[in-house]
């Protein structure tokens, strides 16, 4: 969980390279924890490493098959709006859809 906390903190201040390193550690340590995959994909999206971001999104969808941006907004409604939108934007760049596919 330490690595996950660090990726959240680094992401929050826009240190995407550092956040990416911590997200990689988090996904290795907790491969079934969706939050780690969310941050890995979002960081890669913000770094415009789109192919890697899409691969991370596929791993995320392996853990939560119907995950989507609308769900993220519903799950995190108390997050600061600007930080939430930055997170959602990174996930959008990584290929997470607005709505779950049927």
C-alpha cells in the first residue's frame, strides 16, 4: 500500500514519471488491486505513452471488466474536482471508455 500511496501523491502534484515508477511497483505487489492499475494507466496517459497506457487499461479491465469513466466519477465524488478531472483525463487517454460496453 505504501507504493500506492506514493503514486497517488506524486500524481497529485503532476510528477508523472515518479508516479509511474510507484504505480509499477504497486501493480507488481498487488496485481489484483484496481487502484494500482488506474494510476498506472493514468500516468502513462499523461506521459503520452499511449500503447503502454492501453495495455495497462487492458489489465485494469481484466480486474474490473466493466470499469469506465462514469464509474470513476461516481466512486470518487468527494475528490477535488480539478484532481478528479486530471485523473479521468489520464484514464481517457489510456483508452478507458466513458460508459461500460454491453
